[in-house]
C-alpha cells in the first residue's frame, strides 16, 4: 500500500512537500507553534478547527468571551485542505479543458491541438489553497484573542479537556471535529490501496485509469473532472442512478453529460472484491447478475462521510454518540451534557460547509446567551439550507421536492422553465437543465426548488431567500431581472405561476370591461 493512497492523519496527506504546501502547513499546523498557558476557566472551549469550530471561536472571541480552540490536524478542516477548496480548483481546470474541446464551436482554432499538463493543474490548486489558508491560520486566530492549542484534545471530565499535557476547564464546550471519508466493506480494498478526498489532491500525475466508488456529490464531481482531464473513469454505484438525493430527472441530465465527457457509468453494480496485481488493481463486480472484472491504476472512495467521534473521551464527558450518526444533539445542538454543544459534520446529517457555519451561530446563541438571561434559544428548525453539486451542469436544491411533499401529505403545484427557453442559456451553449419550483397548492408560497444549470449554485440563492423570508412567486414575478441572464429562468417560473391567477372568471370580467371601454371610447 503506497503512502499516497492511504488516508492518514491529515498531515501526511499533504504531498508533495513543495513551497505551496509548506505555506499551508505554516498557516494551519505551524510546526513551531507553542501552545499558550491555559486560562483559569474558559467561557468556551472549541474542539476542532474546521468550518464550524472556526466560526464558533471567531464569533465568541469577537463578543468578548474567553475562548480556546483545539486542533490536532489542520486548521480549516476538510473544506480548506481536502474538500471544497481543492476540489473546486480541480473542477475549474477541468471545465477549461472541456471548453477547449468545444473551441471550434466558438470560432477558435488551435493549430496542432491543445497541450495539457496535469501537474500544472494540481500546482495551481495547491498555490490557491495556500493563499486562502491565511484566513484559517493559527496566527490569525491568535490575533483575534483566541487561545489556539495544537494537539490531540480529549475530555477528561464533564467540564475539562486535556491537550498536549495541559488541562483546559470550561463553562461551555463545542464539539466540532467534523467527519472523514467512510470506507466500504470490500474485500481486498485496504490491501490494494485506495484514495480518499484526503489523498486525491496530492496526485501530481494523472491516473490513466481510475475507478470511483460511490456516485454521490464528491464521487460524481471528481469522476467528471478527471474524465475531462483525460483519465479513463469508471463510476460505480449500487443504486440505479447518480446523486440519489436529487430528483431522478435532474440527476439524469448530469448523468448524460458525464457520459459524453467519457465517464463509464456502472450503475446498479456491486463490487465483490478488489485485488492488487502488481501496479494494477483488479475490481471484480456484479452487474445485472453477471460477474465482471475491471483493471485500473487508482481507486477513489466516495461513499459518504463518517463522523469523527473516536478518541475524544466523550464517555467521560457524559456525551452520547453513535459511530455512524455522530454526536447526539437536540434541536438546540445541545448534547446529553447540557454544558457541551456540537456543530457541523460531527452531528448533522447535511454535511456542508455553509450548514456548519449556520450551526455554529446556533451554538453561540444557545451556549453563551442561555434563555432567559439573554437571547431566546435558537434551533435547527429555523434553518433553510440549500446545497449544490458542482458537476457540469450543476444541481442545486433548497427545501422539499415532490416526493418529500407527498410523504408529508402536502398538496403542491409545480412550475418549471426549461433552459432551452432562456435566451442567455442558449447563447452560452448551456441550455441543458431547468428551474423548477414547488408551491403550496392554491398559493404562491414556495416550499422548495431544484435548479439544473451551469450556475445553479448561484441561482438557488434567490429562492432560498424567498423561502427564508416568506416571499412568494408573486413578488418574484414583480421583481425586475436583468436581461439576458440565466437567472431569468426563475422569473419565467414566477410568470408561469402568475398566469394561473388569471382564472376564467377574471377573463370574463376583463372581456366585459374592454367591451364597455370600447363603447365609451376609452
């Protein structure tokens, strides 16, 4: 098993040891860092410096609380180091490469064909990640007034945490340790070697043949990106289509595009075992009742996330947890120890950076300003959380869809607009997709929306705001949208709803009015 293929502790995965990764490590796990002497008793101790932990610590310190922040690996967590940031850097490069393949459509001729350098793609990603990492650096948080401790923290009692031989006592604590890649139980996987999100971005040479196991958001994004970058990609999924959380027709549009990009789709497939054979990895799988064999150079695991709950001393602190679901919390994000809260991937089913940041604000309000002494309690029921998968085209969702509404006995109406009817999408050559909005029948109240478009992640924000503030399709129909933009699809959806308000009775009244107006000459 090569070191580049094993998920380690986060530090060993930062290959190669170039100037960009040195800058990154100096920021988020400085080797010469000296932990401060603990304060007598902290208002808040935060365990884990990922997206949730950083927001909790920053806001609490800004409010004047005495705060300690503990991180054993890399500050910034998965998002900065192994998730959102590096993956989107690779996706951007892949989109440029894909765009070059369509260059002639836009009148561009490349004599002799375009040259491609995978190593440059990865170096660019590492450079940009290092630049961004300053925002999550230990020095920056120290400057905010946060006591930053680098080391392995664990509870040593219901009101204290040990880290690097020092004891931190607290009035309140927040568990924000995040999650890691889940590993499927496949015979021979460990022996053959594999990549996860923690090791994928250390590649400097493009895999000629790569298998991606799991067609969720991460697996689908990386399968398409690496296919566009020239790898022969095979995507395995036990279900019958990719992105199982999304509507089948929405996922189907992306699936067709991925096939055109060269991804071999192995849906409804079950992997039996994997064998290392020299430099090759042999995957034996069953599809449609037939056992087959595939030989690849690399295997990427993308089957979901596992919460980081082990080794934290949660039992000593009186905090209940589950190895699959994570730390047990109530709607206020309070654990079974009323002085300890949790936020982010370690406790919440929607494992997104923006969700973690929203949860962090709930922790601040409930931990530092407990009712009735301060602000009223905040809870997760108040959150409207959109999400986006950054394939091409993107899929973005917010609120409920048709299946969820039916399961809850909610009668809804659906209004949609195909991007084929949106001028800017046609002009951009990006007319694959749609905007679809679900409203409560007989009203303009928005219950949810799905957008499939090149920039769906940007477009969903208007509908998220509408749901969050109670704005209906009627107000959106009255809102002027600049022409031409792809977001005009949302205005067209609103106009489709508005047409339904012109009932037959209203039409009869209007016909009488115009008839009367003609006779009176105005």
